[in-house]
């Protein structure tokens, strides 16, 4: 049978220091990875929200112009839009 050696106090200190350093390094790496993932998720949510808002505004303008009344008083993000002369002429001919 092989003899089992016990850890001495200096060995326990070395193991403790190695484990602490390893945990700090793992924590730092996880922090960097998680921060990058959270940052990407935040950017994705903002871009999708802005895309939905722009699409909704575009639909609002399109609905006003394509309505049977040919309403050319449309706003895009609160900015009044002036229809081109060709659209105004088409609306006059349509109504």
C-alpha cells in the first residue's frame, strides 16, 4: 500500500493562494464576457425599438396620403411634411 501524505500548512497556503487567484481571474473573465453580452443586448433592444418606431411613423404617413381623402397634413416624428407637387396634383385629380 502507498503511504498517504498529509498536506502541510505551507501546502495549504499555496493551494489557497492558487485557488483565490484562479477565482479572481475567472471572475474577471466572466465579468468581461457578461458585460459584452449585456451591452450587445441593450444595443439590440434600442435598435429594434427605433426600427419599430420608424416603421410605425412611416405607416402613419403612408395611411394619411393613401386615404380616400388624400390628407397631406402628415407629420414624421413631429416634423410637418410637405408633399411634392406631383403628389398634390395626383390628389387633386383623384378627388
